C-alpha cells in the first residue's frame, strides 16, 4: 500500500516537473482531499502553490483545511484578495479559526479583511474563548430546529440549509431564545410520519458541553457515549455550536502526543518532529534533562554514604544496576496503568486505597518470583554466599513493592495538586525509585551481612 502511494506521488511529481498540468489536474481531482493535501505537503513552496492552484475552487477549500500550518501560511501569503475571500467563506468556521490561531498577526489581519462581516464576527467570537476550551474547538455550522416543526417541515429545512453544515445527521431543537431543548437524529425522523411533531419524538436527555469545558472533558464524552457530534451551550444553556467527531479525533491525537512527550520528560511541541527546529527540540528537552541530572545526584550521595560497606564487599556494586533498573521499570509499569485509567475515567482520586491494596498484591506475586530467581542466580554465580543471595532477593522484593506503590500513587498526587499526571512517568519515577532502592539494598546489606 505504501509503495503504491509512493509510486503515485512520484508520478504526480513527474507530471508537475514536466509541466503537464492538465494531466496532473485530472489525476489530482480523482483523489480524496486528504491525499491531495498530503501530496502538496511534500512539495517545496513553489511547486505546492502551482499544485494548489490547479484545483477547482470547492475542492481547493477542502484541501486547504487538510494542509499543515506552514503550507497554509505560504498559500495565504500568495493568494489574491478574491481567492482568499472565497477560501475563508467556504471554510468551516472552526477550520478557519484553527488556521488563524497559527498565522502571524499580519496574515490574520489580511484574512479577516477579506471575510464578510458575518464570518468575521463568528471568527472573532470563537477566538475569544480560552485555548483548548470547548468554545475554541466547536463549529457553528449545525442544524437548528424548532419543536413546533413537524417531521416533514424538519426535512424541508434540512434540505434547504444543510449545504454548508458540517453535520446533518443530528438536529438540535431550540426555542425562540436558542435554549437547547432536545435532540433528534435523521434516523428518528425517517422512522416517524411526516405529520409527527418534533416535540413528541425528540430526546430531552441531552449529552452536552459548556463553552468553558476543557478539551479533555470533550474527549471523555465522545468516548463514553460514542457520539458523532456534541452540542456546546453557554452558561445560560443557549446552543452556540457543536463539536464534531473529526475534531474529537484530532484532539485525542494531540492529547496522546502531548502525553507521550511529557512521559518522556520533554516539553510538548506543536509542530511535527521533522519540521521542528533543532534548537527548539533541544530547548524542549534540556529543562527536564537538567532537573533529572541534578536529582540523580541523590543517588550518588547515597552511594558515597555507603563507601565503607562497598569497600568491605565490592561484590555488592554488581547488583546495583539490576535493582535500580528493575525498580524503575516496575514503577513505570504501575504509573502507566494508573495514568491510562485516569485518562479514560476508570480511576479517580477516591480510589487511592484500592490502588495501594491492588499494587501491594501485585507486588507480592511479582516481587516473590523475581526474588527467588535472583537468589538462585546469586548462588549459581557465587556458590556458598547464601547471605548475599538473601540480601539481593529480599532487596528485589522490597524494591518492586515500593516501586509499584510509588508508581501508582504519584500520578494521583499530581492530579490532586492540579499537575499533569503524565509528568509523574518514566524518567521522574525511575530517578526516585533508584534512590529508594539503593537505600533499601544497603540498609538490608548492613543488617544481614553485618558490614
């Protein structure tokens, strides 16, 4: 599949380089807008503009919405006022807002200057909402109905007004003041007679969001209720827009990417990896690397404290990497499960005691197996050193138990303190567990081996 795609794109590029533009246009308009955008994104500035201008107006708008931010900025700079006016009026408002949020201020002014007063008003209203709120990601293109309508009247309204709507599968029933009173789907309209009143068939059990809700709340609602769209109301329950499933999927992707970056101890980046400046990547990484480097000095301090014991029995040093690595891995496993559970709503702050009890039992099983394996391994490598085997095995058991419980509770502590739980992931937990596992190991060594 990927090879066929590469061959296809190379054929398009050959047509473009040979200036066989009519043939290229015929080939491009046969593709989905997302595939066309992907091809244009691979081109340099000059070629991408040529390819974009080949597209019919309606298709060009759909492709424009799928382009990455850099390509959108380049195309906006190159557009005439009439071309820009068509694009901004043909775009869904939420896509236009997404574009404007990434453009420099001079281009934002250029875009708004070429928008109609009504479009400009809608865009400015959406730009006022806080970043990552439901209001900032919603679209105002929805099907609004009245409960006094019959099914036949509702269908007539949908036919006349659905051309520029992003979602026509669900109608939102409002009163004269735009108060959201019910929801009706196309399926429900089809299943009832044309004389039936919307007031009688609409569902009043409405799943909705408020404009100030954060985007994590939006994702949770889509996941929980399997929605195609979600109505967004203001504080007075007036319908102001909807969030569609494609926007929810984009939010999910962004959230997962952000969580991965935070779990790897990096500042999240808004641009793709290959398009991010080297110095920006370095800046995103260096802060946490410095924090973790200095925190790792705690480990060095613990080792220096037990220099005398290490001098008496240097063999102990050979077990340190195994203990710290295993403890860090165990803690990361535990924290990953808890972070995931919190992200999808399976776990909340009230489950702390349940988590401790569950991780305690898991630790007994896992820790016991690892302890026995290590005891046998020590005796095979160093016959007769039973006390060393007991020390290593018991240290492993205690380290795993400590790491699992710490890994399970730290994300919840972060949530309690209104910190992103993903910060309490692999690098930070590994650093903490390293220090604690060394204290356990040398503490047991002093008592069992009498050194």
